[in-house]
């Protein structure tokens, strides 16, 4: 038996032992579903959106409370003089219990309530959008680790093949069967493969740390990641026009922008309403340290206010709100354009990846057959390179899974842009 074949057998046996030891080890597993379940967990991106939503809800409660009864205790410690007390200072303290309620404000409170509700709805939609983006980030980081792990295994196999080739030819060089430059070339190939493997190992650690950060964990992910089946990759892709129409009506980011625009328009109306009259009910119970016939211990009445002049405050407020409305309108138009562009991009990507998927599967099928052929020739002790065939098969598997991961991410991005599951688009298309 040739020395090269002996080394190949030893290398293959070592690889099988390593794989068996890895499978036997009780290593924790991490699934894609478990990672995606963390999309609702605490994370700065999601926490920021939730904080804004909570602030908008607080503004809604504040607007709803504008017409509530307001009860206050008021008091004064003071002294004064007049002719009744011989021009001498005399205490004139007072304590009052006052209740007020706004009866009519020209619709100002209703406008404020409408603006606050639109703002709260917008912030809630932004929370939904942030959650969808979190799912996309977690999925992308998960797939990055799987690909880096597969790339590391493939590079390890290529490195082992290069080492065996170099090591076997040392004996041939010693016997004068190959020149020095050929041996140096084989060593250079091994060193290049080793450097590539080491760089891939560094990249694998980096990708695991990125996944941990996306999961809001401080330590790198050390669990074995389970390769998901991704059965939804074979779904039928609707037409682009149908997807655009659906996204324009349901995309959470675009809907949130429309709500913010409606809130700004309501605030502009609130500024205009400052010149409207208001009517307020007031009741008071008071106690006085100085008696007087003109003072009431208990009284109630209506306060009517008609604004006549507010200076330049109203015009300045209207200009400010109008500028904000213009800004939001431009942002909404820009978001609609970006949405159309993103939909076109992901639609084209899904179509391309469909054909790329078939190509990768064909290549993988060929490499599986080539590997079986190499194993058969190896068992018959014919001239073959089983190690290279195994490494190339691993590379073909890597390409096939990379296409599947890209396709799964593209479908996920499409649903995030649509704002609903893809099945809802199909149902509305058929109805």
C-alpha cells in the first residue's frame, strides 16, 4: 500500500473519531426558534421604541385629563392697613378650597386628544417594526454562525488534505522523485490553507460574539447551533404589483409615519383653536382672618374667557406646526419610495435565489456522487484523492446552505416589509 494511502486512511479515521467525539459530547443545543423568541426580550433597540410608546400613552392620558375637575387648596399670609383699622397694619390671612372644571374650550381638548391618540398609535406601530427588525437581525446572526462553522469545517478539511499531500511528498523528495521546488510549493499550499483555516476560526468567534450581542448576552454563544429545515423557502412568490399595494397599506413604518402626520395636523388645529372662547365652572369655600361684608364664605360661578389678542404666539405656533407637517410629508413620501425600492430588491433576490438554489443542489448532488466514486476507488486501492473529494463535498454543502439561508432571510425581509404574513397577501389576492 502506498504511503499516501496510509496517510489518507489515518486522516479519515481521525476525522471520524473527531466527529464521533463531538456528537457524543453533551453540548447544549441552540435552535433558531429559541433565538427568535428573544425578539420580544429586552434590547436597546426595542426598549427605545417601547419607551417612546409609553411616553405617547402618557400624553394620551394627559390629553384626556384636560377636562377633569381640578381641586386645590390656596392660602395667603398677609397684612394690610386701611381707614377701618386706623391706618394700622392688620392681618388679612385667608384659606380657600377651590374646585374648577372646564365646560367648553372650543374643541381644544378634543383636538389634543386626537393628536395624542394618533401619536400613540404611531409609536405602537414603531414597536412592531422594531420587533420585526429584531427578528431579522437575530436570524441573520444565527445564519452567520452556521455558515462560519461550516466554512471552518471545510477549511479544516482542505488544510488536512494539503498537509497530507505535503507530508507524503517529503519521502518522495528524499528519494529524489520530486524536485525541491515542488516540495516547497506543496508546503506553501499547506501554509496558505492553515492561514485560511485560522482566519476562519477567528471569524467564527467574531460571528458567535455578534450573535450573543444580538441576543443581549455578554458572553459569546458556545452552544451548538441546530441547522433549521427552512421548509418555507419553496413558497410561491406573488406578483410585484400585488406586494407593493399590500405593503403600502400595511407596512408598519409607513403607517406609523401617516399617524405622526395626522398628529401634527391635529396640533396645528389646536394652535388655531387658541382664539376660541372657553367656559369654566368654579366653586369656592373660604375662610378669612379679617371679616368683611363683601367676602363670601361659599360661592360658585361660571368664568367666560374670550381671547382677543395673543401677540405673535399664534402665528409663530402655526408656522412651527406647518413646518413639522411639511417635514413629515416629505418623510412619508421618502419612506414610500424606499418601500417600493426594497420590495423590488427583495422580490428580485428571491427570484434569483430560486435559480441559484437549483444550481447549488445540482452541484451538491454531483459532489455526493463524486465522493461515493472516490470512496469506492479508495477501497479498491486505486489512485484517487479521497480527502480532496470530501473537502469539495463540504464546500458544496456550504454553498447550498448559504443559498438556503439567504433565501430564508429574503422571505423574512419580505414579510417585514409587507407588515403581515405572506399568506394574508395570497388570501386577499384570491378573494
